[in-house]
C-alpha cells in the first residue's frame, strides 16, 4: 500500500509537473488551462471534478494500468497521457487563434446562448420602443395638423385674398417687363398693341386695389397708407400680418402702374435711354415707402401698456432693427439718385470711316444706325439700343468686355418680389 501510495504520489507529481513541458503561453491561455485542469482532476483519485466535467474512461483506464505496473513500466502510459494533454493544448491553441482572428475582423466571440439571448432582448426592446415612439409622434403630428386646419379655417378669407394678390402681382410684373422690352424696339407696328397692354395692366391693378378697399371698407385699410391704424384693429399677429401684406401689395401695384405709364410714354417726351433710370427711381422710392408703412402697426402690436418693461424692450429692439433696414434702403436710394442725375456716356461718336469699316446695321436691332456710339472695345451700336442693353447688363454685347463697373439695378422695369411685412 505504501508503494502504491508512493506511486500514486509520484503519479500525481508527474502529472502536475507536466506544466513544465507546456508551451510558454500556457498561463495566458485560459482555455488550455481549463482543459488541462479537467483532465488532471479526472485522472487523480478523490479529485472533485468541475460541474461541467465528465470523467474520461480511457484516461481512467490508463491510470489503473499505471497503478498495477512497476516503476519502469509506468513511463509509457504517462507518455500517452502527456500526448493526450498535448493534443488538448494544440486544439485549444487552434481555437484560441480562430477566436483571435474573429476579434481582429471586428467579431465578438461569446457563448451562443448569451449572444442569442442578448440579441433577442435588444430586438424585443426595439420592437417595443420604436412603435410606441412612432405612435406618440404620429399623435402629435395629427394634433398639429388639426390645429393648423382650425387656424386656417378662421382666416380662410384672408388666405384666399393673399393667394389672389400674389397671382395678380406675378402676372402684372411679367407683363410690364414684356412691355418694357417691346417698347425698346423700333418696330412701329407694335405701338398700339403695347399701348393697349399697358392700359390693361393699369386698369386691372386699379380694379384689384379698389375691390380690396371697397369690400373691406369696414376695416378701413387705407388708413395704413397715411400711417394710421385701421378701424377694426385687433392687435393679434394674424391681423398684423394681414394688414401689412395687403398694404404692401397695394404699393407694389401702384409702382407697376407707374412703370407701365413710363414704358408707353413717347420718345419725344421721354428719351428711351432715360427710361431705365425712371424705372429704377420708381422702384427704390416705393421700397422706401413700403419699409416705413409697417412701423405704426408693429409699434401698437409690441407695446402693451400693462406690460411696460417687457413691451418697451421689444419695441426698442424693433426700432433698432427697423433703423438698420431703413439705413440700407437709404443707401440704395442715394446710389440711385446719383445714377439718375448723371449723364452716362458709354462711348464716343464714331467717324464715317469707322462706321463703313463695320457692318452697315446695328448688331442689336439689325437696322440702320441711329445716333451711333462706339464703345471702348471699338464695337459700334445705336445709342438707344446700347443704353437699353446696359439697363440689364454691364458688358459689351459682342465681346463681353466690361463697360460699366456697377451692376444695373431695377432698370429693366421689374418690381421686387420681397414682401415688406415688418
């Protein structure tokens, strides 16, 4: 028994000393350590195996044969046992290398049940949370739509009037630009047609303004034109915007009518090359007038006597912002006045030889030269033709050389589409 105990103790020492023959990274590899520990616990009598370990009958048989043999005969089974352990270590190294490669590729190696259960929990949370959020958002959106429809229904007349005024402005502005272009040509056959078109625009816009003030006579919107409040002043934001927008459209209609009158004015009364400057002056002056009209309604909207301190701050901020706006408008008017009173010359009068060396017709109107002028780039045009051209451009029509340094503004008969409601 003592010999057997000695052999058992020797076997135990031999088995535990197998760590000296393991690879250097044995301690770092937890999988190998777990496998070896399970094998060792299986072959040592009285060793308590791990809960997940099942004894290996083959290894138990090897250990039984070793206990019955002499010391000299015990080396072969232990060599076989060591081979078994080396095989376990090599397989674990391979598995560890495979896991390491997966981690390098951005994959996380976890037990299947843990990964599977965790994924299901996340999917269940997403399936539960997202629909609830979407339902809440849909409920809020539906409520907002209902609220907007309710507010629109209370102001449906004002909205329809605003849409109608926008369509009228777009039509009349386009029509006047077309009239200005046709009047710049020397085709006398279109004179009556252009005059009728201009008359139609003036009567059409006048009828629109008269209809608004007549059918809404109870509100007395015309008081805004001389810086007073309308008779039915409510003081809310909807009425403020309504009053300022309608007044702004009326002023723009008046500016379009004036431009149409200037466009059909005979050349004996107003030179064609000067009409662009009149269009510009009408536009900038109307913009200044439009910028000052909303001041009174906005002042009464912001200033509330019951909230003196807070309303005074809001009113002061509005005045500062309005002063900045008026300053920029005044700078534009100053520039327009300087251009209006200047006698702009785009070139010099060419000699007869210079005209003969060029084509016999003006490149713009394709007709005989009338008051020809030669630009610094040596191209020759009719004075009226090239003046009308420079109402829209600042380069030569032929070679695109820059003749005037400042861009022409509002000299083509167009009207600003910007709505001055503040």
